[in-house]
C-alpha cells in the first residue's frame, strides 16, 4: 500500500462486504493544522488566515520554475514547428486553462487554434459544475483525439490523478505527442505519463480539499507564466510591449498608438499615421517607425521574420534598443 492510501470496506445490505474503496489522501485534501478554528473566527481573522496561506503560493511556484522552464521550451518548439498546444483539465483546473487560452489571441495576436483548452464536459460545465465528469478516462481520451506527433498536451490537475487528464495523457502517448503535467502533488500518479511534471507543492488548503484556493491560484500563475513566456520567446512581444494587437476599432487604435509611442519615442501623430499606413498592423507600423522604412518594406520583413519585430529589424540592419 502506498503512503496516504488506505482500503476500507463496510457491510452491505446483503450482509456481504462491498468491493474495497480505495482512499487516497493527496496534499490538498489533508486538514490544514493552522485553520482548525476558522469557523469560530470573526470575518477579518478568517480573511487574514486565507491571506496568510495565499502568500505561500508564489514561493511554491518559484520552486517549480526549472520544470516550468522545460515545459516552456516544449511549448516554443511545438508552436515553432507548426504544432498546437492543448490544455486538458476538469473543474477549476479546466476553467483556469480555458481562461488562459481564451486571452492569448487578443493579447498577443496568436491564432485561436494554436493554443486550445479542453474542459471536461465542454462549455456546459464552465459555469455549472457537473460532478463525476472528471472521472471519465474515455472522455479525456476522446477530447485528445486531435493530438498529433508535433503537438503538446498540458494536463492540469491538482491531485495529479484525475482520470479525465489521465485519458488525455494516454492519448498523447499513443499519438507520440509531448506532454506536460501541472499538479499540486509531488507524488502525482500521472507524473510517469508526462515528459515534464510541474509540481507546485501548495500543501493543505485552508478548507480541506478546496483546490479552487491555493492550488487553483498556483495553476493560474503557472499557466500565465507558461503561455506568456512562450509568447515572448516566439516574438509576440517587443520588449515588454504587446505588438500582436491589431487596431480593429477606435479603442484598440488608441491602445496601439500608445504602444508605438512607448516603443519608438515618436509623437502620437507620427505613430497614428504609421499605423494607418500599415492597415492597423502593429508590428508593421513599429518596424516602419524604428527602421525608418516605408510600410511596404516593413510588411515584407515582418512576414519574412514570422512576425518577430526584432528579427525584422535585424534583417533591415537596424539594432535599435527598446
């Protein structure tokens, strides 16, 4: 019997014991020794205890950065090679993954089908929990049916043993796709099925088993860092500025002009003129401004550089610091 695992059996209605029930106690389901009396406290002290536990999460994420870096390298290689990144999660994990994937196209300008989130049960379960769906191995396997050899599967599960995620990782192995597992369990059973295990040991939750708390916060930090680092490595930013935003309305045009002025140091009028000449393409306008070339030349170099502003500037022969 493995640690934190026990088998129990109770007498059934027919006098015979039912099949043994395996109880696995993962770190997030243990009782937190510091919050035993939380239900006796005044509101401000409840909040202080929650906040004190929350402050431990960034340190736990920091300890996992070497493995997260390996995951980022897999993500960069996947997207650079024409593959796709697929997130898989159930419950809180799936909702956090869905949110991260949904925000990448408007933030960085990446095509929506390059990083895709799969939430157990689909859209219907995003705002209404459906108990038991996370236990469906076959559903995870089916949701991962589109995985191919050049793709990356990222499974997100606090316990590290969710059957839905297990099914997705199993399919990834069948498809010869690479895989990453993100958990809050250093002894995650599914770690053996992944190329990289990003284990964020957040420990016992304030409320035992409520993984929407510290474990969920850690998942958001990990996925935000993962996707942002991948985007930066692929040239979807210039310095710390978003350059994948296309000015499709007045609000975005104002935002892009601000980005262009920050990056170039030129006037708003000059940046607005360059943006209009570039047809609203931030990268083209920025290259034109920084390199002092017309937008036709800038567009050609941006296209030849796979959208990377610094590479386009290098091709033109401009080495202007951000």
